[in-house]
């Protein structure tokens, strides 16, 4: 078919960052292809990238600014679109600026909670956090990475001083040994999983899967350790114990690149494989075998997802993995490393560009005085050196009245937060909720003002994928109706707030292009300094750190040193703090994703993808189903202490006995009404993977 | 390195390369149909055949390794006749209306698309069993790119396979199941490599159908 035009851009879905070509006819995306010679996907796509970008043209796209009809009329009740009226940009922007400046004058900057967006561009997010920090003087800036990889970040920061994935996707097909743990890679990072399977099938790589669920990729594994949910630390500690007992470690690496080995190695005493078998349910011989395969490899990598991080022990889980990599020296060479697979197209970039409460762009601490002075001089204003609140802490603060205003860029907390009934209660207490989005989502029901924004196909900018590769997106269409490009509308809002606050000098919100925004950020962030939009145009993508224009970028990290100097062995204890199944709530509920949907479902539910997977399915083990008298296809009620949902059962041995799995994508089966807001003490990530539930027939 | 003679031009090339590699390096065009640069060459269509001195039959250049002193003719009369006949046989059995690359070759080799029109055309109903793409096997020339992509060349999903023999040979799923009941994950990587439009996104198919009405 002859298309009117073909636009090369970056896929808006998961963190793989596939390069796609949108085939456009009559101003519509008809299909998508992929260039054969472009990293990271080299022509490969999954169903979402190839067929699922049609949400761009969905009839329910927001096209005009919306203002709540009964604004300020007491308690905030959720309302649908009918509760809003269309407004002009001037009216909506002025109203938002009035309300924001009123709050600021009355209560100060820390009355705001602001949410960056892991789906928006680096440039959108830079402007947004700059608005929060320079105009509103608050570091209450966070985003949904808090709910996904914050524990990986916290654990890797402690162990190595850097939290990004240490290997590039291009290295995957040449792997020798690798562990996939807590990641349903085939469904959540489909194109990466093709390279991992290629390593096994074509390269003879050995794959060890460590996961309570029997996910598709276990078909390619030499070993599947199916441990009880929540016992990850015990399992990795037992592997470390074997590696030390059998002297399989890399003593040169330990001597030159790590610290705390002596104390750490003595701390493993109780973690014998035999004892850990009783904790995890994994046969001790399998634990030993896994340890030997991993340790004896010349190079070995670990890939993980939410199963490791979305846990009340998420930081410990991550450090237990980092420990075995440090023991064996499986870091700093091609095909080795520690790789948290990022979930959203730009979740890496959203963190990189300052969408975090403790960091300016480039992970520069807000509490560091020299850094503060650097940003103050660029932004021409005084800044707040107090680290802000995390996503869920902002929700708590809304509940307790400390925060009165939420400003949300493209996120949907009322789908993605745990214990939604409590989260909604917190939202209802807010005095002012401003949202920027492309669709009217579940959180928008609580908004006062909603600004219509641009999809990935309607703006220029950059996304940073899971392996730190900064890549361009291209504008293929104009925004629908009167929707505006995110960074343009944010800087318009910022200017109006600045003028109401009588700021003598603007912090700088008069950018004329996304590439200008990148340039300002790169000036402030040393590892970005060698990257510019024009360079990306020529090279297709650059892996940061890239400190100068002659630097080639960094596909794998830690070749000579770790950002914290030496890698740190962390002493860990076995903590089993998750909600445990009981007589009344005998099942463990695990939540996650499926191939055809993405996160809160805002995009995929408005795509052709919804036709192949239109409703949530609760996966239950065949033996458990038979014992408890449940049938495949039966609709049941699943309840926890916090709420209950209705869902269809799917009997499958993907779920182990005692565990049911429900995906997080469906507003009709809001699984987060069941989940438990029990948080990791360091990362503040909730325990999404473990909630005690009961199943009852309807 | 070995030395080969391509249409009498001397060419040095690494061992283990194919005749097609040598021709590409030397800037000599050899037409292909089933060959795809990212996939294992199946050597099925025989459109890339060349005449090698001393060989009894024409050899498929995509899978024949070079040997030292090899003398190769890439466009001898015998080669051209073979290519023309292959195109004429494909035209007789298959709907090539959505195969722009083949149309170019038919033109170039002066193939008579109607030469084998009296033979039985391979006709199958269009399969529309999923929301993403259609399978119109009347347009399929059995190059098997889709099977390779789906199995051990790219996707490792193993949803597609070949079935039947000879005239009834066709691409299918195991037990001829509908795609949603197979291990297919609708990556569409098969659609991307199909050279004849037998696999086509449903959007494109429907737009064409509307245009045809």
C-alpha cells in the first residue's frame, strides 16, 4: 500500500524503546513497521508497537480545556465528563494560575504535590519539574517509577551508586548465562525477550528463571526456581552462601572493586540451602545448581522486573542480587551486569530529568549546596533544599491536609496506587486538582481543571529507554482540537503563575523548541553534555553517560569503577513482612501486566489491542481450582481486607498453588482496590505482589 | 580468501560466503524472492540461481558457498530462462497483485503472466481470525519467511508452520487452529517480511477493500 508519509519515531509503550515507522494515510496511522538496521530493536516489534498506536486517533481524545462545573462546592465527588464544561485556554490557564498562586501565597510551596509523567518526553518533564522547583519552590515532585522500580534504584544506589541498567540490549543475544527474576519478560518487554530467547536458542546461553509464576520464558530455561512470593532475599542469600562455601567467587574482583566482603561473607551463615528450602519451597539442590551455573560463567547478567522491586523488601531484594554479582565479578564487562527492565517508554528519562523528590535532573541532590547554587544561578531564583515527598507520601499528605493541591502530568494515580479506596479518600480532600492528559482517566474524575495535551505522535522531543539510550520522537500530526504540546502549555502556566507571584525575574519559560529545552538541561547535567537533538538526528540514539560531543556514549556501565567508588556488599536479614495468607484470606494475590495491555490501560484500552484481551482474567492453579471447586471461565469475587473485585477465572499452571494473578489494566476489575499499601522502608514502594485474598463464587 | 570469477570479473572474497554475498560485494544484482537479509536463507524459490562452470544444474546463489576458482555466470541465457519460467509459474498459481517487487521482475525478465493460466490456481478464502492482520493465502508464494520469523530466526513463538505437500503445500498453524488459539503473540513480524501481501494488516486490507468497491 502506498502511504502518504512514513514517520520514523520511538514507540510510546514499554522501556525497550523500539524504533518504529508510522505508516500514515489520510492523517491516520494505518500500520507500523520498524527499520531493519536501527537499534535497539533491529526491525522487531511486538503487538503494542506494531498495532497499538491507534489510540492516537481515538474519539475520546481530550480536545478542549475542561473546568469542573461545581468547582469549590464542598467535598470533592468523582464525576464523569458530564461534570465538566469546555473552556478557552485563556480562561483555563488563568483559573489554574489564580488557584495555584492563591495556595502558594496562603500555604507555601510544600502545599503542592506534583506528578511528572513517565510517558511524556524528557523535555516535558524537565519543564514540569522546573516549574515545581523554581516557581512553586517545592521538591514534592515524583512519578510512577516510585511504584515500579524505586526499590531497584534504592538498592543499586546503595550497592553501586548508580541505578540504571548496566548492559545494552544489543549485548543480549551474546549472553552466556543469565538470570531472569520477577520479570514476565515475554509479555512486558516482548522485543527484549526475543533477544534473550535468541541467546538461548542460537547461542546456547543458559537461562535460570527465578519466579513464583511459570511465565512463558521458563520454556527456555535450564532451571526454574519457583520460590514462594516474598522469599527472594533468602534465595539469593543461599546462592551467595554456596558461592562462598564452594569458593566460586572472583577474588581479584572482590579485592580490587568491592568493600565489606569479610563481614558480609560471615553474615550468610544461617542461609544454608537446606534451611532456605524450608523458607522458599525451592529444592536445595536447585539452589546450589543455580549458584554454580551463575558463578562459573565467564560472564553472566541478571534481568529483573516488578517481582523484585514491588515489594516491602524491594530494596533488600535488589541488594541481594547485587551481592551475588559483586561476589562473582559479573559487572563491568559485556554480557555481565544488573538490569532492572524499565516499564514505561520514558520512565528512565523521567527519573533522569529530575522527576524525583530528592534530585534535580541528572540525580544531583537537592540537599547539596553546590548543586543548589548551580541551579539557582541558572533558574534565577532561590530554591528549596529540603527533599520532597514521594508519590504515596504525597497521597498521605493530601489525606492529612498538608498538601492541598495536586498538579498531575499524564499520570493516573487512581489506577496505579495500592489500596485505591484509601487513595480516593485522600484525593477527595484536596482543594485544587489540575491535570494534563490526552484522555479523561480515572483520576480526572477528581480534577478541577484538565488541560488537553499531545500524544507521542504530536510532538518532538526525546525518550530514554531502559538501557539509557536517548532517542528522538517526531511530530507526525497536529494535536487534535485545541490540545497543546505538554511543555508549551506547562511553560504558559508557569509564566502566568510567576507573574501572579510578582517574580522579579522569570526562571526561563520561553523556550521555542524541545531541542532548546534539552540544551538547557544538558548544560546543567554533566552526563548529558555530549548529547543534543541534532546529534541524535544523525546517530539515531546515544547511551548516556555521554559527557562531551566526542564521547561515543556508554552502552555498558562500570567498566573501571562504580559511581560510589567500590561496590558495597550489603548485610541482609530475612524479613517476611508481607501480609500473610490466613484462614479467612487463604490466597496470595499477585498483580502485574499482560502482553496486550499497558499499565493503567489508558492507551491500550482505547486501541485495537483491547479486542484480543477485553477483560481481566484471574489466573489460578489447576489443582487449587479443583480443590476449592472453581471452574475455568467462572466469574468470582476476589476480596481482601481492603476491597473486592469481580473477575473471571482462568485455570492455568502459570500460577503456583496458593497464588492468584490479576492484571492491573482494567478499570472494571480494579485490582488495586485489593492491594496493600505496605511500603518498603527505604524506597517507599508498596507491596503490590503480595496481598492476602479470598475467592468466592458468585 | 578465495578467488571467484563473476561474469569473468575476478573477485576476492572470504571463505564461507555465498555466491549471492560475492555478487552483492561486486555490485552485481541477482534477483531474489524468498531471501531476506535478516533471515536464514531457505533456498526455496530458486529465483537467485546462477550457472556455475562444472555444475550439472543451476545453483541457488543464496545458499551456495563460494569455492576457490569458481566461475559464475549470473545472467546467462539459461539463468534468465529459469528465472522467467519461475515468475511465469508463480503468476499462474498465485495472485501477485500485491507484490510490487515481483512486478518489477516480471517486467524485467519479460515473463508472460498468462503462460500457465490454464493450470490450477491456488485459491483460498481470506482468513480473518484476529483483530490485527489477515491471511490471504491466495497471494502466498510459499517463501516461508513468515515461518522463519515466527520460529528460530526472530520471534521464537513457533506459531506458524508449513502443511501439506506439493500442490496442497501451504502455510498454516499447527492443527490449522485459529491464530488466537495458538502461541501467536501478534507481533506482526511475519507481516513485515511478507513480500506478496498475503499477510497484511487488517487496516490496510480494509482500506483496499473499500477502495475496490
